[in-house]
C-alpha cells in the first residue's frame, strides 16, 4: 500500500511538476475533511449541518486550489453550491419516501453479533453519503464547462450573451457523456459483489428492484447524474448573466 502511494506521488509530481504539491495538499485537506466528518457524525453532531460545512470546505479546496482563473473558480463554485442545494431538496424527501437507508438483509450475518443502536439517523446519513458522493463530479463538470466557456469568450469577444449561453450547452453536452459514463461505471463497480450474491441466491427481478442496497445505490447514481445534468444550464446561465451585465455596463 505504501509503495503504491509513493508511486502515485512520484507520477503526480512528474506529470504536474511543482503544481503536484498543491494537488497533494488539497487532496490531504479533503481526506482530513472526510475523516473529520465521520468522527463528528459518530460523536453525535448534527449530520446535515456537519455535512454542509464539510461539503463547503471540499468545494473550496477542489475548485479554488486547482483553478488559476478567478472568474472560472467563482462561477464553478457558485454552480456547485446551487447544485448541492438542489440535491438536498431532492434527496431529503426522496430518502424519507423510499426508506432505503441503513443495512440490508445481505448484512445480516456480519451484523448478527453487533448492536444496531448506533444512535444516528440513517436517513440523514444516506443524505450525507449522496451529497459527498456528488461533490467531485459536480465540481469537475462545472469547472470544465466554465473553463471552456471562458476560453470561447476570450477568443471571440464579440459573442452576444445568447450565443454564449448556447455555447455553454454545446460544451456541456460533450462533457455530460463522459461524466454520466463515469457515474454508471462507478455504480456497477461498487455493486459487483452484491450482484454476484444476488445471482447466487436466485433473486427474482422484482426482488432485485426492491432490494434496499440496490435501491440505495441506484438513488445515489441517479441523483448525482441529475446534479451533473443541471450543471450545464446553471453554469451556462451564470456565464450568460455575467456577459449580459458586462454588455449593459458598456452601453451605459
């Protein structure tokens, strides 16, 4: 494990140069933030509030420490915050309705000797998992779209705000394909052992669709995908509004 980590550090420094130290520092902060989130939740702190604070820290580190252009960073950060709020608005009632939080029947053998009185809210924990899971792909998508749009604006300063908005969708559509595939592959890779177990136990299709662990993974993937899709119009609108305000100031 240590040799693998050292290989990762060496390759990162070889490819990124001195900027690799900044990336490693940001990665370290995010790892510490996640560990702090787990410890605080285990100690009884409010899950949603703690998750919100940690998510804010992760977004600041992931965006502002890795993006040199301040305008790109600000737009990407605003977009990510809006998406996180939307994800919360979707997830909170949905998790309460589907009741897919907590452990499944497949965990029965492992948990037989343990007490399930953990003293935490499993619905809130499920919401926290979805929010944290979505941060990376959302921040990456918003930065990519904003960077692409700003480059287009710099190369073609005569573009109208409407044209910038349309270009945002054009850039976003190219990125959506790779990001949705990333989420899809992540879903299948994380559920491979569960699928093998389900196959060996001879689950029916209806039982698979109603399995708690499968439903929880599907919810996480779908909500994160919705967040990624919404990143395109929100980022495009923010860049469009900035360009529109600039045009109005010039006319005055």
